[in-house]
C-alpha cells in the first residue's frame, strides 16, 4: 500500500464525515431559533394558581395559552414581579 492510498482513504473518510454533518444540520433546521409567537415570561414569574386548593404552577414560556383545570375549576393566571427584582427594605 502506497502513501497516496492511505491519504485518499483519510480524505474520503473526512469527506463522508463532512457530508454527514451537513446532512444532519440540514435535517435539524437552520440552527436554534426562537419561536417569535412564544412569549418568554421567565422574568415576569407567571403562575397558574388553583383557587380551590392553592396549587401553583410556574409558567416560564407562554405560547398559545390554554388554561388548565385543577379541582374542576380553571386555574387563575397570576403575574408577579420576578423574585430578583424584589429589593428588601
Ligand atoms: Zn386544585
């Protein structure tokens, strides 16, 4: 086996890996992109509160909001300032 056979094999392997990566990238779309219709409410601290039993769910992403039920009642959407914004005193 001469050196160029080895070189060709290595180059072929690299080319296959490169093509595979491009195919993977194409399959997964043009990179991570935020959905513009999804409201990021992580800094607002939105909670879904059950008025019956007091259970609270924290909402971090507000998309097409469908209020879930708890204890047979629709939960209440409560917006509170983020805990980080609270300044004691
Ligand atoms: Zn409940």
